[in-house]
C-alpha cells in the first residue's frame, strides 16, 4: 500500500504554535496547518500572521523542520486574496482555506461550514486566492461533507477542483454532525467520481487500525489527524508502521517543556495545559490519575511538581 502523507489538523485553541512544536518534534508529519486566521474586509498587518504563525520567521517551518501551512477563513474573495498574498510574501509555504469550521459564531458571520451552501462562493474564493498567490505556493481547501446534509457535496468538490485548488481535505461529517462519532469516511469516496484532485481524509482517526479503515473506505491515501494526534502524540509514527510507543515517562518531559514554552507567552497556561491533559486521558491511564490531582490547582509550580512526580512514581 502506498505510504500516506500525514497532516496535523488545524484545531482552534488546541494546535497552536506550542502544540505544533511538540507534535512535530515527536515526528511523523509531512506538514501541519495553523488555526484559522479570520479575514473580514480588510488587509491584516503582518503582525497578525506572525502572531498566529511565529514559524514564518523560521522559514515557515517548526523547529523540527515540518512545514506550517497558514489557514485563512472568511467569505470575501478579494479580501482573502489580498491577505493570502501578504502571508505568502511573509514566507508561508502554502495557503489553506477553511470551509469546515462548525462554530456557531463563525457561521453566523458567514464563515466556515455555512459556505458549503454556496458552491459558487467556494469557487470565487479559491480562484481569487489562486490568482493572488505565486504559482509555486499551493492553495488548498478544507471542508465538511456539507452543512446540514450532503446534498451539495459533489457540487462543492467540483467547485474546489475547477477553481484550481492543489488538494482538498474533507472532514467526514456535516456541520450538523459536529464531532459526534462516527465519521462517514465512505462518503469521501463518492468525490472520486467527479475529480482527480488529491484528497485527504479527516475525522475519527484515533489509532493505526482507524487509519487503515479510513484509507480503505474513503479511497484516500493521505490522512489528516486531529484530536487523535493530540491524545496520542506518537500516533503519526505508529500509523507509519514504526515500532514506537511513547510511554508516560517519555511524555512527561514533553509536557513540562510545553508548559515552560507557554509561560510568558500565553495567558491561562494552567487551563491550557489541563485542557490537553484531559485529552491525554483518552490515550494514557496515568493522565486520568494526574488530571484528578491537578484539576483544582491554579499554580503552575504545583502542577509541574505533580506532573514530574507522576513519572517518578511509575
């Protein structure tokens, strides 16, 4: 079977620069994608892109050398084109366009998955961005199966293709489905009937077995990993067939580094770490025990002490 390209998904409030640094250091990813940058009707100053993607000052790559694609979200083609041109000039290796965000606030302001009711708008946005960005820089799109249903799935895929996108990532649920299991990987396969565009499947990939079944049902070689990657930082390498198991003792130094990197750069470090620790409970029994100990703590020193002790006590 052809080896997959594996991509770290953009997840708002989760795969920030600190998480991208950690997960790409563990390895296994071909590229990662930033959290979305909201574009309205104006051109953002460079600092907006540099804040969202500090890796732009390192050649558009994480410290591990993994490319970081910049994701934009909005509904105004010319504004998105202008902002895409600016971030490309700042060194973004690729531009991704978000047509999948299910958040009510985003959708209410005509962004994300709500645009899946308007295939013509998808086409206009992608075509405008493609014209504005140098030819050597890929322009990709990410979408869901639809807003409330899959009625426009093929129309949207056709619009993405005809507008000149480099590839299409599909989260295998509608906006109405949210993040509830299952993901409908087989629905992605229907897109093969209308396009030869490279497709990347996304949704409910928590293990190598899930990855294999997703590839079979979606007819996609390549995969995007989201919550499964955050819950099991070694997931990408395990999907690649590497004989690696990142145990809790090995993961603790990575968690301590994550906390230390956030200090001085982000507010609410304790809450952000506990958010991740809560997700780690899905992959590590030790995380559940630690979470019970630290969930009521606010001081980082106490949290770090309990975290370090959790490795020593094994």
